C-alpha cells in the first residue's frame, strides 16, 4: 500500500485561507446593521415620500429696496442727478425682518398659518397642531426660503404651501408687511432729519415771544409806545426852538442897532428870547427828569427800550433762520424716500414642485450609507487594534 505524499506549505496556506473565508457571526451582524441602518430607513423614507407626503406648491417673488433721491433744481442745472439707488443697510434690515418673529406674527394674524399648514395626514412636512412660537419660527424658515444677493441688493423668496393659492397669499402678505416696514423706516428717518431743526424752531419761537412780551410789559409800565420816536420828536422840538432862538437873537441885534434904548420893541424881543431860552432849558431838563412815580430817568428808559428792541430784533432773525432751516430739512426729508421695487410679483403655481422625492430619497440613502460605512470602519479599526 502506497503512502500519499504530504501536502506542501503552499497548499496548507490555501486551505487555511479557504476555511477563514466562511461567513462568521460578525459578518451576519454587519449585514444586519446594513439592513437596519441603510436599507430599512431608505425603504421607509421612500414609502413615506411616495405614498404619504403631500404635494407642495411654490410661489416665487423677487424685490429690492430702492432709495429715491430727487435732485434739487441747482443739482439738475449743474448736471448732478441721482434718481434712485440701492440701500444695502435697509436691505439687510429687511432680510432679517422677513426671517424674524415680527413678520411671522403679522402673517399669522392675517392668514392663520396653522390653518394653512396644519396637515395631520403629513406630519413630517405639515405644521403640528398648537405649535409654539419657536416651533412656528422653525417651520417658517422651512417653507419660506430667502435668497439674498448682497452685491446687487436683490432678494428672492420661495414660499411653499399645500395649496397654490395659499403659497401666493403668504408671498403677497410678505410683500405687504415688507412695504409697511419700509414706510416705517422712512418715517423714522424723516423724524430724525427734522427733529433738531424743529427743536431749534421751537426754541427760537419761545425766545421771540418772550422778547415781544418784555416790550409789551415795558410799554404798559411806562405808558410810552416808542421812546425812540418820542425822543426824535423832542429833538425836533429842540431843533425848532434853537432855530427860533437864533432868529430872535438876530432880530434883537438888529433892533438894538436901529432903535434907541428903551424902545418897547427891544423889550418885547428880549422877552421873546427869554421865553425861548426857558423852553429850551425845560425841554433839555426833561431828558433827565423822572418819569411817573418810578426811579428810572428818561434816558435810562430809552436805554432799556433799546436793549429790549435789540433782543426782539435778534429773536426775530433767529426765528427766521430757524424757520428757513426747518423748511430746508423738511424738503430734504421729503426728497429721500424708500420703496419696495417688486421685479417678480408673487407667482401662482400650476404644478407641485415639492417635496423633491427622488432628491430627498437619494440624500437619505447616501447619508445612511456613508454613516454606516464610517461606523463599520471604526468598528474594524478598533477590532484590529486588540
């Protein structure tokens, strides 16, 4: 009986590799994890997307914030015109406003978002009943997508809903609330522009009233309407008396040269000169005499009136300047206005675009597959280190 030859080392290694190639428990566990982690979620998501998920319709709207600045007549004649321009800061504010709670509250009060988006048959894409403000805000950011180009200042919105009309209604409401907010910003800007000028105008008006009231009190106290005019009248009287005195003196000198001493005409002319001189002295004395029962002399009263008149004149000029400044500020505020320029009006969908079932299913399957592969690699890496 012949003995079979012993197997070679290469044959033994091949047999060992063949025995190790059989499926083991860890292989079954890995396959089961693949089914539970990748296949089952993908299958369940596909069933939900194609049988349960309801169609959603999209309404698109595009607008930009414009700031109109009508040039003045001087600028037009000089060739400087800037009819309209964008305002990036206003667009940034509007971008935040559309995503904020104030916009959500306004739209909810106008359209009742829970009625529009609550869908018990589709709990994943529908709004849950009795949703809190935080949940409503998260859902709002799901159904209202904002695309903002900061370079051009253009904003485009995509609003989705379970009914085409509902999506368009929400888009229209967003445009209306955005316009209202811009009008509020314009009003605030105008108030800020004219506030300082209005305060100066009010202050100058109060000063003018006080100056006029002071002059009225002075006239009531002294019983003199205008001391300056009264002084001019007295000076005219003095000048007239000085002229008469000079004529009387000349007449007296002529009589003394032609008539004899003791002539009645000479005595009469001398009497006339004395009367005129007495009147002149009396008028001059009245400038320093007391007026009424007060302690103020006439010259002091004239000085006081002049000071009051200067105050009134300064108050009038200040009021006129403040009024001109206020009118200019008001005109400048009227020249600057913000408005919402809608270049894509809210559209009304005819076909459902969402949910994008194939894309969502592909993303779910890819995410599950990649996460499962990473977990498997981590498991075998830890196992090989033991």
